[in-house]
């Protein structure tokens, strides 16, 4: 891992070269590098926490001035109970994942002695732009090494001391391994993000990890494919046949378990036949939890008056509140709910609450989102919860990777053809031409 | 299929809505639409060929004026032997392909009663921009209907009469099916390409089919993901251990079987130890076939003098000639060949000729291209030859789809979660928290 003051273009070229070497290393060599990173970080705990304390001191002063948010200070703190241990455990977790490189996903006998294989391989060079969490360096370095990708990291300035301390340790660890040092580079020069985003010839994928504003800025300023999501406007559709207790529990969990999360509930669509039967109890529990309800006229009139129930304006149905506010809208059919979600949602995660299996399946087929759920909280949309071990983000893209993205999302494939001097001109449909065999071979 | 004069934005919105309906249709319904399209086109052969004849008349006049190339006139002609039949057969071929929609590729038991499924689904709305070939409409309409995607088509003006005739027939056929008419729309208004390319909120993927200039223009003018390749600079590395007869045959096929193809050979890298042993016979056969050789000093001095062997300039190693010109360069090692290809190639298809398996495997692991071949012609890079039945193009992208792209490249997936009122707040590592089961279930 280099701590580089190189120009963005030089860093990208070094990353590309390093990725080409990394791709040829065995999984044992890559895992050995992860062991070295883990052990070196464990040995350097005191130094790293001392560096983190210096970042924290500045950040606390900035928070006291009001120039930095308290939540950012909290994300910065590597000394919080369990955080250091989680960071180290994350490296070992990645090490224990199956090797994503070199998996054969298609094998065809094209003709005698001529075989086609589709084999997974790394994408190449990743650019990861992130904000305050210093442990992200260790996570991303592990994922990059394991997946055979090179990574250029650009972190937020609040964590500079921590980043530099961690990357020195990782760099020294990589020097003891067969993995080229330039596989992970931390760019410490300032204001280089626009320059990095312009390097679409050398960088293959950008992963922004941070606020919506960061993601949106990245998406708007690069031709490099971006993996992530700017918005998480998740909806639940309440069908009249929903189980009342389940519905209340799921809606409360989806809104309350972490209101600032991208997979939290923002809009509740209520079938008109559920207004009188199901909505009042659900609304009561939401109000008791401190949620403000922004209702259309029909849903409002189904509820007792309350200062915390106000009239929705159209923009409420396009807003990711990330707070204790919920937009509620009445619909007259499942189709109307689906159309609303497809038009106003962010294609992240949406759920239907119903006891009717046919309605559930129709909803899940028709809603155009990364996650479509039946009788479960939208908050399950998460790589750890899906069993992916680790995630690099949640994608709302329509190509490559969608939903929580694990190691698989950092892979692409190449086609290997092995022949014995085969040429194309002899094949064809005409007289005297050879035909392809195109027989599937076992993987 | 609408023949639309709607604004690009209205066409895209109509496509999005249509795609949402199409996604919920069964494969039987989608295949029925393909049967109707096939039968209607077959019945309308005379009308369509008459329209095509009007396009041809204008095109031949333009070719006589020198304002249109003769090869474009040839591509335009639907009456060429076999072309009409191939177009119709292509529709039935697509109909017979396995349904790409709704394949379950991952199934996990998250907890009792809570399952996760990853299911393939269409990407959404495709924009296909193409040049003269009128049969592309029928191909693309079939692929779109089969894959559950909506397609907006914008064709070259030389084929307007043919396009309009074919799309009227397809439109009438779709009206007899359950597939919404707006699933395939032909935009006939002029100069709308920049407007279409700006619709990144409504269009999910652009597929340009045509010249390098078209592809490059599209890539440079949109934020929508583009599937395709602008360049095809393919190389072959000639190892000293290559079989002489095989090497000559493969190189000749790669250069000569279709010199204007994207998978044709442009650069030959020769190991210094092969200069005296292998190159002279290969060069002789290339010269006999009419190829001009642009050589570095070492390879030139290994060959007898000829007016068709000239000194290479550096730009020759970055040029896709698409004609009877071949750049030749001497390298001192396999690693140098790999580094040259990774730096100067277009990541399309590259081959090694060798009898040494270890060298071949190292080359295939290290070369960062869609296709990496051992003892086979680069011209095998093609969806039909790979056994994909049909292809929408060859991609040199690093994400989503790489190499020849079949129906699979038009698909993405969604995650379906089915629960019984499951909430997230009860899960965790602490005392009294539930653990996920994360058990793989059979597909």
C-alpha cells in the first residue's frame, strides 16, 4: 500500500500495472497478504489509536464549533468498544471467503480440440471515495487483495492521521508479501477527486461510500461506472389482507430500527380497504414512537386528529426523509401501488404486506427494485443480513450488480479459448464446411 | 411496436411503462408474440421488399454520386440471397432459446420462514442506435420481447422506408398479442440522438451497432451505460515454441478471413527467438495474400527485402487498420508481449501461439481482454461461434458483460425476500439476539 503524493494519473497507471501482477497470484499468496495485514495491524494497535486520537481531538473541537456533526465524530472513533476488533475480524472474514477469481461459469466444446471457457476475473482498478470511517481502509484493502483488484483510496480529511497510520502499516505488511505494494494506494493530496474521476481510461469502477451528496456528486462528474446508490426511498404497500400484528411490527421495524439508513421506510401506501381496518393501530404505534405522519386526505380522515398528523404535499412522496417522518398515501389497487413505487421510489427495496400469495408474487414481479419483499422489513437489505459476509455497498444500478454487493460485484469474466491451430474460415453452413459442435461440458 | 413521432422523453416513458407490463408476462405469451411477428413478416414479404427497393434506389444513386459507400448499399439490401430467410429464422431461433427471465441463481434460508432468492429479470429500457441494416429491427424486436426489455430503436436514414414497413408489420403483430405495443418503438424524428442520450433517468442501457465513430460518439455523449466496443485492436503473440504450420494458418485466418472485422488481427508480436525460425514463412504467406507488413527494425532485418515490408512508426502499434496492413513487433519475453497488449490493445481478443502449456496459461491469466486464446484465431470471438445463438454485440466493458453478449447480457436480477412478518431489530451478536441461519437452499 502506497501512501502516495503521485498525480492521480500516475497513481492509476501504477494501480493498473499492480493489478495485472495481482491477477496472476494464487489465492494462497493473496490470503497470505491478508494474514500479514491482520497481524501487522494487531501489532500496531497503540500507534494507530494514538493517531486516531489526534484526529478525534481536532474533530471534537470542530464539533464544538459547530463546523462538524457529532455523528461524524462518532464514526471517526476507532476506540469505540468493539470497533477495532471488528476491523481485524473483517480481514480474517474476507480471508476465509471462497476465492472469487478463476471460477469457471461456462464450458463449451466448440469443436474437436477447441474449447471455450468463461472464467471469473477481477475488474481491474477500483476508486473508492469515502468519508470519515478510518476502518474502511482495512476493509477495502482486504477486499481488493482477495478479489485481485487494485484500489485507489481517497478518504475524508477528518480521518487523515488515522488513514496515514493504518496505510503505513498495511504498506509494510504488503512489502513482506507477493502482492505488489501499489495494489492499494491512499491518495493524500487534496482536491484530487475531479482529477481521479476524469481517469475513465485507467479506472474501471468507482465506489463512493458516504453521504447521498457524495454519491450524487460522483455520479454527476464521471464517465467511469459508479457502484452505489444516491437515494434510498423505500416503500411498503399495505394490502387489506395483511396480518394486523405482523404489519404493525414490520412497519415499525422498517421505520424505527435505524431511520437514517438507506433501507428505512419512507412511504406507506395503504389500500383503501385497509384504511379503517389496519391503518389506525399502525398509525397509533408510529405516533407513539414519535413519528410524524404526512397523510393524503383519505388516510388522514381515517385517523383521529393529532398534531403529529399533517397534510402531505406532493414532494413528500419523492422525499427520503431519513428521520422520524413517514409519508402515507391511499391507493385503490395493488397496480396503483406498484405504479407509484416504480415512479416515485428509488428502486432500492420495497415490500408488500399481505396474506395473499398471488398478490405478493405479482408485486414482487412488477416492482422494479433491487429488493422486493413479502412480509418482511425493508431493513433486511444488507450484505451481512443476506449472508454475503461483507458488502462494498448497495447498488441501485440496472446493470452489473444490484442490491447489496459482495465480492462477486468486484468480479467480471474473460473467455478463454484453447485450440490446436483452429481457424474460422473452415466453418459455415455451406457444402464442405465444418459445423460447430457447441456441446456443454461439465464445469 | 409504435412508429413514433413522440418526443424522446415521451417515448422513453412509454417504453418504461410497457417494460413493466412485459416483465409480468409468461414466456408463453412472449413466445406467442414472436410467432405473430414471424408470421406477419412472412406474409408481408412483398410489401417490405418493395419498400426496401425504394431505399436501395436512393442509396444506389447516392453511391453513384460518391456520397454513400458501396458497402452500405450492400448492407441495406434485404433482397440479397438468404438475407430475408435469415431474418425470419433469427426470430424463431430467439423464440427457441431458454427463457432468460426468472431464473433463480441464489437461494438462502436467512432464518426460519425467511428466504432470500436472487432472480434474473430484464434490465428495463434499451436504446439501440444502428446504421443501415434493416433486418436489425426484427432481430432487436425479438430479443427485446424474449428478454422482457423494452427497446427504443433509432436507425440510419438510408433505411427509412424499410424500417417503416417492417415496423408497421411488427406493430400490427404485437397488437394481436399480450405484449404492449410500446415495447418496441421506432423513433423516426430526425436529429434526436442527443436528446435520447440525455435520458439517463429513463433509459437503462444503450447499444450502438455500427461504425467505430458511432460507438465512440455514443460513449462520449451519454451517462447511460453503453454496451459495445469502439475499437478492436487484436494481437497475436508468436512464441518460439509455436507449431510452424498451425501458427501460419491461425495468423492468416485472423488477418484474412475478414480484415474489416473487429476481431481481425492488427498486431503480431514475435519473440526474438522466433524471428529466424518462424517469422519468414509466416511473412511470406501474408505477403502472398497481399498484406503490407509494418515492421520494427529487428523483425524487418529478419525478412528478405520487399516493397510490401516497411518501417513501422509508433502509431502503427495503436492502430486498428481494418485492412490488409499488419504491424509486427519484436519482444524479448512473454511478459513484454503481455505488457504491450495490455497497454496498446483494446481489450477485445488476443492470442498466444505456443506448444508450451504453462506459457499459454500465464498469457491467458495476465492479458486483460474479453477473449484470451491459445492456438486459435482471434476471429472466433463471436456470439454465433461461441454457441450463444444470437448476439447483441461484443463488449469491451469491464463491468456487466464482456465479450460476445447474448440474451444474458440484457438481464439483471432482483432479490426477493419472503417472510412471515420478520423484523431486523431482533437479530444481532449480543445476548438474547437471534442469529441468522444463512443456509444455502437448492436452486
